[in-house]
C-alpha cells in the first residue's frame, strides 16, 4: 500500500491487485457471476438467500415477526450464502440479485416468481404483501419510510466506513477512522434525540423502520458490534440503548438473529431455517 502522503492517483485506475484486508477477495470492480452455482429451493413459497449480517438480520426478523402475527404465508426457507467463499457470485444468486449482495428473496407464490433484492426493498415488499408493520395513513407512512431510507443511506458510513477502517482494514489509518467515527457518533445522536420522546422510531408503533435500524445501531450499542462499544461511548446514548434492549427482548427478534448465523455461541447459530421447529433442534456436533 502506498504512503498516503505521497500517493498520486493513476490517470486511469486499473484493477491489478487485491486491496488487502479481511474482505479483499470480494472487493472487485466488475459485476456478474464468477461461476455456475444453482440455488437450492425449499418447500415454502418464500425463499431467502442470506447471511446473518445486519442487512440479513433485518429480513429474518421481519419474517419471524410476521409469523408471530399469524401470517402463515410468511413461512420461508432460509439458505446460507457464505460471502467469504464467494457464494454471492454464483450464477443462481446473481440471477436473483445482480448486485451480488445479501439478502435476496424469491417469492415463488407468483408466476413467474418475483425477485426482490436490497434489504429495504424486501422489508417494504413483505410489509405490503402481508399488510403489517407499515402504516397506511400518509403522515405515519412517510415517517416510517423516512427512517427506513435514513438507515439505508446512513449504515454504509457505519459498516463500510467505520466498521471497515476500524476493524478490517490491513492498516489503521487515523484520518479514516476519525472521520467515520465522528459520523457514526452523529448518527447515534440523531437516533438518541428522536428516541428521547418516542418509544419507537416513529412513535408508539413498532414497524419496519425499527426492524431495519435495530440490527445495525441496536447491535452497536448492546452487542458491541465491531468491538467498538467503549471506543464509541455507546452507553451515553441512553435512549438508543433503551430502545435496542426493548426490541431485542422480542421473541421474533431473538429467533431472527439466529437464522443464517454460523459464528458465535452454538446456541445462537442456525445456519439454515426451513421450519419453526428448526429453532428447537440441537446444533450439529
């Protein structure tokens, strides 16, 4: 890596070497499939292809919340996409999500099947399909969608910005870490000020805005995401902490956080989910 003080950008940038760091092998400037790999298909109309990163958790929490409401059509199969092995570049997955990012959803109840990619789009699709967790009246609906899109626009600064340079970059660079740290703390302050007068992000009702924001910012303040809790002084954002603790006490959230998870304590893992009974199955030895 060049010394940033002496770095001169090339006239035309060429991809001739990996950038280094934890995710170097998936950081490439071209789209499309790298290999043939069909996607498995389960027994339910909804087929989810994902991993339990924050963006993946949004969708599994949403599905589990829908099932908790008695929406039987929300039963789903959740297949693991191992991004460290490049599963997201397989031909089948690219067919569902040309952007090669998890999560991706295929609704086989329609003919032809409907593909939905980008986690925010999946939340809206499911909320509208099952008439839940998205207000109908214009004002609360606008508030909900505003916070949903706030998360979609803000989280890249937390994940690809702060998380990458603080936790994954091969070299810790003071300028990058300081810049993204200040932005993440500003975002936490935005949430904290809003939650000072509201139970949930949009008021008294839990909805897809909370489901979208919790896996990122809730995990940041209660689950030590990026092992940065002390560094970010997350305890000082007491309204965010209160909100996150209330959400993660929900049984559907607890189930959703386990789906497609292959790390951490064994009792928190569930690599694939095909039936509600899977949560009661002991982990494989």
